[in-house]
């Protein structure tokens, strides 16, 4: 699948950290308790992000140019340095990674072909050594799996299969291994670009902050599907309405929520834009309020946007450009969610397929697929602006970064 028209096997997503649950109830009223409970999942995520001391990162790679699987590094959150690289798990083409809540188990899509199908691998995590122990491998429910995430309770896992334009859901079993596919949906149709959108190309799975909805970006259909789901069974049912329609020809690739839960942001691969969306948590609907370019005034030609990340403090958004080889930085208006560009900075390499922000919001690690390096950028938490650090680490075909 090297050289696939969606640019150098470029698939996302994104995700920088997992949801964690903690809620202290001391001398609070019933009203304040209920108010806090309503906002619990998203508030807990960012409380964890502020307080956690991250000590390790995991990097997924393509394994056709020297890499052998998933790699682990020691992470110094004070200096932004990586050290003590180990091969955490030899596994073929682990192009996207996610943790279950608690970070004791890790899941990787294997973007390979097994009789026309990809696979998903489950691992237990040795927090001391960084090594991963295999639990099981199951079919991904389609071809070209490119993205995966769990629900916020760690009972269900969702996989986007790009090449077959399909979505699969799985139960996470008591021992953290995976069931076979529970729901398996193959999308039909196309959009306006005959080369890139001749069929469905499912690209990203995102769970809503309240754990009630699953959002599924499809680049080929120019849609973001919305489902209700049952975490215990991993069964899904289409929402009413069942999807949001993106701008024709834009190619929605990756999506993330704002910490407030009021807005979602989708990056469009083909349009090189970020779309701001109002999120109605009661109805499970998205409404567009902005569409803004990820590119500077004089970009390099042939760009495709890849990853979108919101800072833990909710004041800044970041999006990566493959081709221009930059990261765009936007301020977020706290009253209406609108974006304003404030910076473009080099990713320090070529083809930033993915990047992630550390839990404290002080650093970004970019995976530059075609220049075979990881690059660390420093973030000013007050302004959101990035600056180069000179910290660069060689690794063949890095395509996903995950902080633990």
C-alpha cells in the first residue's frame, strides 16, 4: 500500500492521551455534585493531563523500511528529551496506537493484508521496562486499518478501516484481550473527487466526552457518521440524524473535542483546512461554524493535512501539514470556539503524519514519516506558540506517537 493516493500511506489520527477518571467529593452541595458529574469525563481528562507525570512514550511505525514494530522511549517531561529506546513489541505495520484507560493495555492496528484484511493487536504494558506483552491478534474487520480508540470505560474498542471504507467494533474482554468484531459496517457511496473519493475511506474514530456517541470520519464520503453505542456490548446504532456532511471534496480525516465539550474540530486532509463544529451533546449533532486553512500564505505544493490536537488548557489548536511540512498554530476564542492563526513552524522533517502533545502541555513530539525522525518542539502554555529545540531522534517510518 506504499504510495497510496492518500499520500504516503498517511492516515491519522490523533490522539494525545487517554481518559482517566477521578472525582473528589468533599463538602459539596447536591447541586454542585450533579453539575460536576455532568461534566466528569472531559474535566477528568484535563485534570489528569495537568497532574500526571508522563515517563514514557510509544511510537508506531511502518515496518517495510527497517523498523520492526512498536518502540518505547523514556520521556523527560522537564527537558523534553527522549532516551533508552527499546523495541517494545515486534509487530507488523503498527500504524496507530491507543491505550485503554489506566494505560495497562495498549492496542495497535496492523495496517497489513491478511487475505484482504488487516488486524488489531492487544498488548499488556510493563510500566517499568516499557515492553509490551502480546495478548491476542484479531481481524480488523476490513482492509487498511488506520485508526483505533477505546471508549472511556475501557470496555469497547473501535477501528477505522481506510481501504475497505468500513468500521468495526470490539469488546475488550476482562483480561484486556479483544473479541472478534461485534459490529462491522461497510460504507457505500462516493464524493466529488474521482481519484480520492471514488469510494468510502474511513479514517478516524472518536468517542464523545460523555461516552454516549461514536463519531467516525470518512474521507471518501465527506461525512462524519454519528452512532450511539453500548460500552458493555460494543454494539452501535445510527444516531438521528446519522451523519454530518462536510464541505464537498474536503476529505475529513481526524477529529478532536475541545476540553469544554462544546466544540469539535475536524481536520480535512484534501482541503488542508480545520472545521470548527458546535457539538450538541443532547442530540449528538455537529453544526459547522468555521472552516479555516491550515496553510501559510506561500505553502509548499501538494499539501495534505493530517493531525489536529487541542492544548489541554483549551486555548490553542495545532494541525500538521504534510507537504508544507509544518505545524499550524491557532488561538481558540473561548466564547465561540473560533480559530485565529498565530504561527506556522517547521516540523523539523518531512511528512508529519502524526504528532502528540505531552500531558503537561509543554512539548510536542512530531513523527516525520518520510525523513525518519522524531522531533521535539517546545510549547509556551500561555501563548500556545511553539519553538524549535534541536532535539531530534532517528527512527525509520514513525507514524504515531502515544504518551503514557
